[in-house]
C-alpha cells in the first residue's frame, strides 16, 4: 500500500488508479471494516489525526478530483465528502523528496509523465498535507536515499 503524500496529479494513470484502490482499502481499515493491513505504516499519519476516517475521506476526495479531471470513473459514493479538510496532517520535506524520487523511478514506464515532473522545483502535496522540515518519515522503509 502506498498512500502518496505527493499531489495525485503527479501520478500516471496506473498509479492514480492504484492510489484510488489502495486509498479505499485504507478507508476500510480505518473504519474497522477489514482485518488486514491494520498495522500498515502508511496509515500511521492518518491514525494520529483526531478523526482518521475524515482525514482519509478528505485525502480520497482529492484523488477523486484528479481522476475526474482525467476522465476516470471513480465512484464518489465510496467516500464521504460532506466535509473536506485541507492542511491537517504534517509531512516532512524529506518524505516528499523521497517519494518524488521513488515516483520518478516508477514513472520510467511513462516517459511523458516523467519528463513533465523533471521541471518541478517545488513539489506539490495532496492538499490534506502541509510540509514541515524534517527527514524521511520514521514509518517509511527507504530503499534509497532522497
């Protein structure tokens, strides 16, 4: 499971569809509707927020909007969007840089998308996050240095 801190616009089509599916799984976990993945490290930051279900629904709303912009048929009824929050969860600058590098490696499958990202000086994040100073998050298991 990868719940990207990066803005969903950075993902290619395969990545965006995977993020939607994995986000819905994360939502089920946070709603206690599944037994698997309960201790998955990607969920820690959502669990630390005062209302984890509201946080994941807000996160998924921005994934939904990106999918809609690209013509995906994500089912909005699968998320609650009565209230959508922004800038509620901190993410470290090191985590954002690590994820950007990780994404660039994945995007070797989509040269056009990769080239479009190479000009990014300031990395955008999913709007539920706000960037703070720091290294890669403790829950991340880095495969390489950012």
